[in-house]
């Protein structure tokens, strides 16, 4: 029986893993190489090797109600999109509330994790750590949870940029970027159009003479501020929308979503439009980039062809001269250097983990990876869900399938990901947020049953169906049930509105006619979706209804 668990990393995944261990009566020991918790969200003026790094102005692009842990809401007065300093404060509150600090060994790095000689019998692991004084220590644990993340090892593909050795200015990876102080009056080229590249291009354009943004494929760019000023994830990341995605063809949603985005700013006109469809890759979330393009502060360019001194030539033949700075926002490599190479199963060009958590090729399921996931949603609720499942497997409350079955499931996942998403060696993993959360919740026995709620608690049913899929939904029933979950769901929009109430306003009453029109349109859309599905596959609806029955564990 697992009792002592090693947790590697005290970031958001590590904190969730420690708490999950304590909930199941296990004793966690967390090894954190830094002097504080928070992982990625612990800002350092100078980036440290083998650690994630952020820039001074970084603000999260997921709203607070969609990123908090399931039984610890973020304070109501905190802004909806928080600066990294606020996020770190939240993590500290969480750690203090659940008494996690006493289980963390700061400034202690993990040098190696390997199976004990008697692993076949015990499933135990030997861990070698090094403290800040350079002293090594050996430990024996019943199980290990890796929470070291995947924003640690910057990918700097200089070989792909001929002539970079002749560049006369300064180049750096976004991992090293802290702020625009060194870019005043400079000519800057940002390579890469992910979220970091977009943020750096926008911020540096406020002080630079000119910023050029180079992209191979382009990107769909969405806003954080959605219809009526709501956070975009609270507006659209709902269970009703998720059900529609299961019922209607994905091409319909690609068409609808792209049309809506192009209504705000035409991606072709702004030179942003990619070859892939909207839901084939996680979009860039940036409210400011279109304005910067429109004002000329940022100029979109194709991929870099060659660098000659201070001149950068692009693949379309255009040239930019007197370039002072190049920022490579070219993503990250992922690795688990402390693990033996034969520990991880490879599937294609990705690490193959059963349900993206367990290596499928071990005799004993006593090693897990938490937080190594990529979806259009915050890592906190996903890592927490994974950790809750992991600890129940460690306690042998839940049993994993056979090695052969897990390997087959991993291979099927790889094929599914490659079929539905645009993936690369740097981003080999992408899942649908709600589908994945529901899947792991089903393993634990905490997936909310819409049918059960419809008959037993209709007001809550409406909020679970129509409202955002916040983590509180997975504390309504089953193991780890939290008595405050229902109230948290009912008040989540109150907490969203709270930081905006900085001036007294007279609210207008909603129109009855408008409400009736919305209801009619909703019923028509729902009816059309049901008819379409029934006409194509008459067995799907009965199967879907049967899957909504309350679970038993």
C-alpha cells in the first residue's frame, strides 16, 4: 500500500498533487529547486537554468473562475485576468489553507529517480536529491508524481535560420525576455506567433521604432474580452456548447467560429490567416495584437529565409534592414532528465502516457506525470483532476487496465490527436478540455450527471448545462465531494462581476420580449441539432442519455 509519495515540483500541479495525497491519507514530500512555490508563476529577474520563466508584465489569459482549484475559489475582489503576482498570492493562500508548506523542501533539486532493485515486488523508487549546499541525499518512496511542467527547456533552432552567426545585434529566446527596456528605439523581429510571441511583439512595439512578427503558418487570434464584456472562456466554455460539438460536424463550428472572428478583424486582411482551421490548433489569445497591426506598430511577415549582418530576409523576398534585436518565441522542448530513458514509453514523437498521466509499460503504476497536458483551458483544474485520479490509483482504490490495453489506448490517442489537431514535435499533445476533464472525472466517479441533476436539482442543472464548466462541477458528487460546490457555482458570476463594480451604476431590467426571442432561438437550435443527429444515426441519442446516468464507484 502506497504511503510515502515524492512530488517533483511545487508549481500548480505539484500543489494539487500534494493536496490529493493528503486527501487519500498519504504523506507527500515535495522537492522544489527554487526558493518559493508557484513554478512558472514565480517571477525571477534573471532566468534560472532548468526552470520555467516569465516576463514582468505577464497576465494570465484564462479567467479566474476557470483557473481556480475546485474547492478553493479565488477571492472575489481579484481581477478576472490576473497578473502573475496575484496568481502567486493565490497559490500561497491555497498552500497555507490546506497546510501544504510543511511538505515542501525548497532549494532541493532532484538528480535522479530510478526503480529500486526490488521494484518487481514493492514498486518502490529511489530518489537522489541535492540541496543548495551541494549535498546529495537518497530517499525511498512508494510512488512518484512528476510535476516539472513543459516550459523549462527553451527551443532555440538556430540551425533553421541561415546566417544567424553573422547577426550584428542581440538575439534571445522568449524564455530570457523580461521586459522591453532594451528595445527603446530599436528595430525588432519576433519569430513565432504563439501567445508569448504575441505578447512580446505587442509590448515591445510600445517603445521600439518598429516590430516585425515572423510566422510560418499564421494563427487564429481570439479576444479575452468576449460578447458583452464577459471573459471569453466563461462565455463559450460551457457544457451546452460542448454537447453541440458532439452533435454537429466540426466543419460547421470551424465555419461559424472563423466567420465570427473575421467579423471583428479579417484575418486575411491582417495577414494572420493560417492554413489550418480554427479548432485544429489552440488559437492565440491577444486583444491588442490586431490594433498594433492596424496602427502599423507590428508588421506581420512570413518565415525568415536568411540573416545577413543586420539584415533579415523573409521567404517572400522582402527585406528588413538595421535590425537590432531578434526574439525567438519558438516554443519549448520537453524532457524528464531525472528519469531513466526506458521509463517513458514513446508513441510517435511524443511521450506516450495512458490518459496522459501513467507510463503504460511499468509493472506497478507507482509513477505518474501530472500537468503534462495541453488544452484550451487552465492547467490548474486539469492537474487537480489528474492528481485526484493518481492518488486513488496509488491507494489501489482504482485499478488500471493491463499493460497491453494501456499501450493500445496510448497508440489510439496518438492517432486521434494527429487526426484532429495540427501537432508538432514541440506541441505533440492536445486534448479537448471538457472531454478530457469528464473522462478523468469518470475514472474517479465525480463526473456530474445532467440527467440526475435535472430531476433532483433543476436550478443547479441549468447552471451546470448553460454556465461555464468550472472546476466546482467536479466537487458536486462522488469522492471528495465539497459541500460548498453548489454555492460556488451559483455565485461564480458574482465573483466575476465583483472587481468591475468600481462605480455605482443603475442597471436596466431585461426585456421580456428579448428573453422570449432567445428562448425560441435556443429551442429551434436544439431541435434542429437533435433532428440532424437522429436522422444520421438513430442510436446516438439513446446511447448519450444512458451515459448521463449517475455513476457508482
